[in-house]
């Protein structure tokens, strides 16, 4: 990343977690003008990243030069077997929470119990 942005820059990392089809990518696209692909069903596979430069007029007050957004695959994907879902969900959550300065947990309806079990 240092090769892309050059030098010593401050980066804020925002990640998102949530069950499949809860609108994680749509939320990030709306909030930050990102370009994550969206569709019904399983769209994001793994973790996608987008680097957004912070406008010069906000850099001093925010104390960051760039925002990195991590969009994760939906948790509890019905396409995967029960054993692989649990392991994959834990891996995704570990990466998202570990790398993020802030992690948004996007829940829809009764999905909060499923996400709470993973976290």
C-alpha cells in the first residue's frame, strides 16, 4: 500500500460485517461513493478493499490522509456446508475486526443472534 500512496501517510481502516444479503456493499457505496458490486444473493466473495483519498480540507481535522474500506462476504452463506460456514465466518470476522480501526456490524431483522455467535 505504501507503494501506491507513497511515503508516510495516515490511513483509517473501516470494515463491515453482517449476514448475507443485508446490504453491506450498498451501504458502503452510499456512504462513501465506493464502487463495490451489488446484486441479490451472494455477491461479495472474500474481502474487497477500496482506497479513498480524504479531501485536503478535511485531512488536518481528521488526521488521516486516506480511508480504506473493507467489504466482507456475507456471513452464514447458505451455499456453504455447515462446517465450512462456521470456520469461514470466524476467519472473515477475525480479519475484518483485526484490520479495522472501526468495524460496522450490519444486521437485518433477527440476524443479530447469528452475528453475535460469530463475534
